C-alpha cells in the first residue's frame, strides 16, 4: 500500500546514521548502540520484503538476526566491562594497544 | 491508503529523530533511551507491515532485554558523561562526508530504479500468523535454529567467563 | 709396430706430462728434489719418444691421420671432438716441444736447486716442475689439436702456465710485486691477442659452420670467393692473436718483462715453444692467408717491422736476458714475415733452429747468471748478476758455458754452416725473390742481430772482469752443462734439416702444407747475409773490446747520443702504453667504481630498500590502534564499491 521505496529509504537513512554514529562517537557503549541501530535497519529491509514477496523467510531471518544480536551484545558488553577493569575508561581511543 | 502512508511517515520521522538524538546526545543514558524510542517506532512499522510477532519480539528482546542490559552496563561503569577529547580531527568531517555520499547514492538509486508503483501489500493473515513462522523455523530453517541455540549458550558462557574476577583482582 | 697402432699413441703426448704433474703434485714434496725433477723430465722424455714413434709411423703414411679421443660439444649442428691430428706439421712441433722441453727439464734440476737453496722453500722446486709439465701438456694439446676450439684450449693453457711461471718467485721483483706484475702484464696482453683470435674463431664458425681444420680449409676457397671481406677479417683478427702470443708489434711488450721468471722458463716458453704457437697457427691456417693477399702484406710488414724494431732495442740493453728477449721478438718477426710472404716452410725451419739456439742461449745465460751469483758469495753482494756491465772475462772462469754460448751466438747471427745460417738465409731468399722492401728491412735486422750478439759476447766473456763477483764466477755442474752441450750440437747440425738440395723438411711439410715451389739456394743472398753477419760481429768486437774502465759506459752512447738513449729505454713504448691506454682505462675504471657503481647502482639497490621502508612506515600509520579509523577505512571501501555499482 505504501511504495516500497519509503521503507527502504528509511532503512538506508537509519543505517547511515548508525554508521556516522559508529565513526564519530568515542564512547564504546554508544558505538555499540549504533551497531544495534544498523542491525535494526537491516531488519526493516527484511520485513519490507517479506511483505512484498509474501514469503515468510524474511521473518525467519529477522528472528535469527535478533537472536544473534542479543548474543553479541551480551558478549560485547562483557568485553567492555572487562576492559574497563584494566583501563578504567571506555574511551575507544584509549584502547589502541594493538597499534604498530 | 494515504492513512497508511501518513502513519508510516510519522513513524519514520520519529525513528530518524530518535537515531539522530542517539548519535548527538552527550549523555550516554539519553542515547540509550533514544535508541529505545527508535526501536519502538520501528516495531510499530513492523506492525503496520503485517508482522506482529516480529514487532512484539522486537519490543521484548531489543527494547526489553538488550537495552536493559545496556543500561545496566552504563550504570555499572558510571559512563554517563565521559570526557570527549577529539584525537583525530579529520575523522568527523570525513565520516560525515562519506556517509552522506552513500546515503545520497542509495536513496537516489532507490528512487530512480524502483518504480513508485511498487508497493507493499496489505497484511495477510497467513503471514501474520506466528504459526507460519514457527513452521518455517522448525522445518526449513531447523539447522540455523539449532546453531543459534548453541550460539546463545556460548554467549552466555562467554559473558560469564569474560567478566569473572581473576584471583589477583579478587585479592586486591 | 703397425702404423695404425702407433698413431693411437698420440694422446699419450698429452697424458704423459699430465701423469707426471699428478705424481709430482701428490708425492713430489715428500720424495725430494731429485725425484720431482726426474719424474718431470721422464714424463717429457717419454712424450718425446712417443713423438719420434709418431714421426716414424708418419713417414710411411705421410698424409696424416686424425685420432679421435672423445666427443666434447654436440649442440645442434656443432660437433667438436677431442681429436688429435697427427700430420707432418704437428709432429714437427711435437718433436721440438718435447725434445727441447726434456733438455730444459734436466737443466732445471740443477738450476732450480740453487734457487731453492737461496730461498729456502723446498715445496717450490716441486711446484716448478708441476707447472712445467702442465705447460708441456697444454702445448701438446695446442699443436696436436684437430680443430680450432681444442687448439684454443691449448692456447689458453700455455698462457696460463706462462703466467704461473713468470710469477714463480712471486714475492720478488721491484717493490716486492715486480714479478707478479710482469706475470699479470703477460696474461693481460695475451688476453688482448686472444680476443682477436676468438673473434676470428667466431667468424670461422659463422661462415664455415665447423671448427675442424680439414673441413674449414677445404671450404676456404669457396668462402673467400663468396665473402672476401670475411676472409680478410678472419686473417687479420687471427693476426691480432698471433701478435699477442708471438710477441709482435704492438703486443710484444710482455716478453721483456717475462724475463722476471726463472731462466729455464724463459728458455722453454719464451724462446722455444709458446711464442712459436702463433707462427704454428698461421702456418696451419696458411690456406686462409694464401687467399687474401692484403692480409699477407699486413703480416709480412708486421713481422719485418717487429724484427727491426726489436733489434734496435736489443742493442741498447744491459741485462743479459733482456738482450735475448728482444732478440727472440726480432727472430719471431722473421718467422712471421716468412709466413706472411708465403714461405711457410722457411718459417717453420727457422722456428725449429731458433728453438735450438735460442734455448741454448737462454740456458747458457742462466748458467752465466748462476756463475756470477756463486761469485757473489765471495763478498760482493751489490752486483746485479744479470747486468752485463758488471761481467767480463768469464771465458776463463766458465769455459764450457763460453763455448756453447759462442756456438749459440754464431748460430743466431747466421754464420755458416751453423743452423741459423740456413734457416735465416731461406727467409731472406724468399724475400729477395718477391718482396724487396721486406728484404732490406730483414737484412738490416740481421745485421743488427749479429751486432748485438757480438756486443754481448764481448761484454760477458772477453776483457777483464768488471766486478769481484765476475772474478769469482765458477762453472756450473754437469746436470746444467750437459743439456747445453746437446743443444749446441743441435745448433750446429740443425741446418741439415733443410739443407739446400736435400730439402728434407720442405718435402716433409709439403705433405701437409701443399706443394710450394722448392726453395732454391740463392748464392747472392747467402753471400750478402754472411757478409752482414760477419760485419756485425766484427763491428761489435771492435767497438766493445777496447774499453777497460772500472765504470762501464757504453761507447755507443757518445756515438749515437739521443738515439742510443731511445734504444736503451725501449723507445718508451711501455710508457706510451701506460699513458695512452692504461691510465685512461684506470681512470675510467675508477669512474665506474666510484660514481657509477657506488653512486648509482648501489643507490638503486639502497634506494629500493629505503623506498620499501618509507612505504612501510607510511602504511604503518594506518594501523594506529584506533578502532574508529579502521571503521573509516571500511566505510571508504564501502563507498567506493557502492559508487562503482552505482555508476554501472
């Protein structure tokens, strides 16, 4: 009922905003949240096409993405906590020991 | 059909505003809250598109579990207002320029290549039914399903292991 | 013995000296001087016996035989074998090399013994004989080769042995490296000549398709008719090789310096055998030269000019060996001129007789030098034992040496009926008949030859001794004087080889070289040459036998003034070469070494390394540990891909 362009464009915009946030912010947690934003945009595309093609597979994909995102957030945040214990900071620019 | 369009546009506006707020906000907690608003807006869009199960799953899992986890960690680390000292001056402008380029290209491609007449369909009972989703998950996608369960297990274990205090730290 | 079987003995002329040197290498040092010397002399002596057997077999089979040994190179259409050519020409050379070589080996046993005593290094004695045998082996390869490439192996081999033997006393000489420098000079000058020979060989291969003598010479006429320029080039480049090896103008400068080697070396290599290799080559290739009259003229004039030029220098030399060295160059000029005129038999005849009397002269000079060295033990240590100005009156102290030296000198001057008279006369006769200009030059050179030999005889053997060393000189042992006497006998009888009327050598060589016109004995020429010889000797006697001062001043200095200074200083040819060729070359090499090699080429290598380092350092900045910059790079890639997809 709505032209497919609009949801897709919305997804694109959300995705790009996520990218910009990922690259611009220094707080590790905010960067993580931008990752979630990008995932979300991808989910939107999947659902849009589920509706368009009338196939259930898109929704199945979204289920998987959500699950994996959840798992990833758990592990990622655990990592951030572990790093915070040593560095006492969540500034992503201070986590540059792998330079060289 | 304009009603649908109107609703969609409103929701889209909210989502974009929330996303912008997320990346602009200085306070980390505010960023998290903005993200929750974004999730909610997108969930309603799912609903409009005839995927109610996914919409509610989004609210439950994303907004309910993941964001809560985020807020826990933010509070734990006391990272509400970290200092922002920019070390790479050229990072910000370059990121914005490049992203803008991508966005423009993407939207332009969409607008020119996809005809406006291509529209979504109204919500059908078949697709909205969780039963359909469940059947496909357990038959066609049973392998990814099982693997996902393993991944969840691994993630749970991993999270515990990573945050375990070692003996040295415990002794301090 | 049937002739077929005898011919198969020919590889032994090479292998026997090689076995000798092998035995000496392995056991010589332990088993002592007499053993080393005997083994080496025996090896060469047996090679001489084999050569005689070959000659006898050849008498019944005069066209010559090729005895193949093994295949060497087979690439495409080129087949080169190790094959020995037994024909009258090569057998003559083999006999000379092994015969004179054996005598010199025996002489060296006595001569080098004194050297070892003075230098205190026993291993050197053995090393000397190893090198000598190596030389004989290489020379045999050269003369018995069936093709140009194998001959070149021998050619290079004798060049190497010459280098090794000239620099034998490598720590002696001017500034401690004089001998080594002389050896280097010989090697490098020969190299220049070898370049000419190599180019000639390349041209031969390209135009004839083979290196084998028979095949090449049979096609020579056809190729000369089709491509006369190529034939001229081949002959002239070959001449360049000959000027190097046989010490002609302009590449003769190594031979006088080569006198830094021990006297047996000078006798064997630089008088009798190695330097004649060039003459042998040209005689072997006479088929070529006969087809190109221009080349023949060039060869003739090079030979004649060398003969005259070297004779003038010999007049002004004071070192006993240097006089003989320049005399060798001059006589080689005679031989080369003879071959150039087409009188190849005369050239070969002179080669054989020259081996006899020049070898004799060098060996006798060695005896004189060692006699004076013995005299130096009586107190006088400042004398240069080779300087003629400090000798004199030695005929009383060293009678045997005197008599053999006299015979040699008379033979060289061309007094009948000694060997030199007949051979030199034949060359002069050929010149008289066909090339009057050459005759005049050669006659002048012959006159000067007699003159400087007379000068040398008087200065060394007559008058009063001019130093205590000369007063105390004594005769050499029998092991030294016996070969001298044998060679003296050969110098006397050598004329019979090609006695006018009998013409044995001419008929013998005619089987290989083709029938030329038989040499007639021209009485006029014989008379002129005899008169010139006697005149020269007499003049030498007159000018030099009057002085009896303590400090010797050459009377010609006053008479000829600056001309004599030029002759004394070898016409400054070495200095000219140094300024014109060596110094620019050294400057060029210096230039290439420093600015070009160090500056440019090393910089290129270093630059590549430095560039890599700079690049690596630049790229390293990308890996700064900041997550966000990595993300930015990914975004960059993403934007690029999307743009590309977008545009397509």
